[in-house]
């Protein structure tokens, strides 16, 4: 505080710290759990941040050629190939270490996607979904089960899906596996190999977030590094998968393998789409981080007005980015903080409640074309 005894009488200007706008939380950091070629005892079960493929190799080794070949390195490389910039690697000896790995990730607050590359056991995958739901700010990106003897058989992934569906949609399942150039094959004898898609998909999500925003469905996007798919799906097969909330990868004429689904594993229509779940996680995480300044402030109407202004300003920016539906901000969201929500008994407990409602945009999953014949003002519709 300024010592006004040392100043001449008059009007004085003093700068004070003001409440700043809420900054958006990060959405493109992935955690990948699995076995690596090289594992230091000190790294087991602990998240290790890497920012490129070279950093991963120097810490955990490359692919290796002798079986069993770990799937994690291919997932990590696929993540960075597709636009990912930061990943936490959580090495485990085997899946008995999954619980410890997930516990460690509860302390890593910038994670927004969790992958378990190559693991298709529904019980283990459900453990990851439960972790994401408990944290509330991340989603499980999961690999669909496959029948190695008959890759086109969809029964394994159908059965797997039944054990993963929840009300709140904190998981997403992708199928089929992708085909990549085998990095272990001799240069004069190139070959392809099948790998799980989850690491690549997490990279696609990161790329889509950075280029368009978390509200854009991470679909109709190429999978970089994928040469082909283990199973080329037709429209009828994809329809079956889509109705089950399983996201298909497709190859169309003249295009590389594409992500062609944006469904979350939810039986609740409100949480049907991956981008809606991730947008809500982004909003809640941003608010949690951006409103910490209010902790221990006097719980009165002055605080309520500051909170209302700060939240409204943030959600207005979210709406202007195209993430919320409505011609006006009032149609896109509302913020309520008043004595009805915060009566004296609530205030006596040291609590303050803010009610927020948002209208997220949803992807145009089905674009319907009405094709007609037109001649001299007469139109005949086909559908």
C-alpha cells in the first residue's frame, strides 16, 4: 500500500490487481499406459512426460524385433505423427500395475485423454473409464477387440462394448485396427503390420483441438501413418457399429484411412458424442482452474457479481468460437448465482453455488440430401 504521508495532498492513482479472464484449459495431452522395450525401475507406474518420438526412444527404447513386441511404442509414435505434442508415458511390467498407474495419473492434472494401447479386455478398459469419470476432465480412448484368425469378425468388439457402456460417456471405442509399415522389416523387404489405433486417434484428437477446437468432433480426419485397415468396412457394417456407439475407421476411394465416427460409449442421448463430453470437460476444467482466486473471499453479493461476470465472459468466448448453439449468448448459455442458490444455511457452511447451463453444438452426423428432378418449375423429390 502506498504511504500517502510522503505525498503532497491531491488525487492519487494506484494500480491494483484485478480479476482476470478465465484461460481455457488444455485438451490435447494424452496419457499412454503399457509395456516398453526398456523400463527403469524408477519409472515403473509413474507418468513421464515426452514431447516427441525421439524423447520417447531415448528414455524407453524403440520397437524391438523379438516377441513379444510391445504395442505402446507404435501408439506413441502414432500420437506424435498425428499432431500430438505432449504425452505422459506410464510404463508397467504388465496390467497388474494398471491400478497404480491410474492412481499416479490422478496427480497429473493436465491429462485429457487416457489410452491403453493394445489392451482389449473390457474389465481393464472399464477401469480406465471409471478413472476418467472420477476425474471428470478426461476421456478413455480405447481399442476394439479383434479376432486374429478372422479379423472381419465383429463379434469380439460387439461383446467387448457391452461391458463398457455407461450413462456419462467417458469412453470411446475405435475399430478396426490399422495397418502400418513394419519398422522392423528389412529395407529391401517392406512389410505391413497391424497395430491398435488408440494412440493414433489420440493424436488426431489433439490435432483437431489445435486446428478447430475441442468442440469439433474428431472425425472425418485422416489417420497419419496408417497405410490401410485390417478390415475394410462397408456401409452396412459401419451402420451396425455406429448404432452400438463403436467408432469406425474407413477407407474411401482416393483417401487414406479416416476416422469415421464420433460416438461416446453412453446409453444417454445427452452424452452420445465424443466432442460434447470433451467440451464439457474443457469447460468444467477451465472454470475450476480459473475461479481459484475466489476461494476464501468474503461470501457476499460482491463476490457473486464478480463470479457471474467472470464466468459469463468466459462462456461468451466459448460461444463465439462456435462451441455453443444459439444466435445470441443468452440462447447459448446461462449463469445463475443468487440467494435462492445460496441461502444463509449454505453460506454458513462456507459454500457458494453457481448454476450454469450450456447448449453444446453436436456434429452433423447424417447429412440428408433430397435429390429431385427439376424441369420448368416442376420438382420431383427422390427422398
